[in-house]
């Protein structure tokens, strides 16, 4: 199966298994409504993995309604190219939810989002751009 006939699970549980811990630390860079973190174990500053994490709270509009919140994480893995230039490989994860959307529904939205990134049915899309 591929993107056009993809199936994801709702109400599922997920979590990484195996692998090695990638430990982040605050590097003191100022980010409005957020934080910038790096992997200090990477000695070469030019290729140090980093992430920017931001949060925008919902606001009360003049008509009495509320806006959605917005949470985002941008993870960057720089590499030095054969030319000597640096390329920044990036993944962005962003979620917006209305305050009336329950915490359980918001958590389920995260699980569905994780499946869109990791599910085997989306693998060909991520590797080649295939929509079939």
C-alpha cells in the first residue's frame, strides 16, 4: 500500500525502541516563545544537530472566540558537502489545536502524525515522493 490507500491507527500507542540516546542541551540562543537546543556531544559546531521548539498560546479574539494554539519543533542535521559547503537537512513538526479539542484528541493527533512520518505505507513517499 502507499499514500493513496494508506491506513493509520487511531487510539494507538507508540514509542521508540532500541537506538542510542541523542541528548540535547539549551545553548542560550534567544527564541521568542521558545528555546533552541543543541547536541553538545557533537564537537564540530558546523555539523551540530539542533532543534528550535516554539509555543504560541491560544488567544481570546474580540468576538469572544479563541484562536488555536500552535506548537512546533524544527530539527536540523547539518552536513558538510564534498564542495565544503554546509547543507541543513530539516524536519518540521507542527500542531495547531483549538482549546475545545480535548487533550486525548490532541494526543491522538500526535500519534497519527507520527504514523504519517514512520508508517511503512508512507515509506515510498518519504524516500522517492511516490503518491501511489
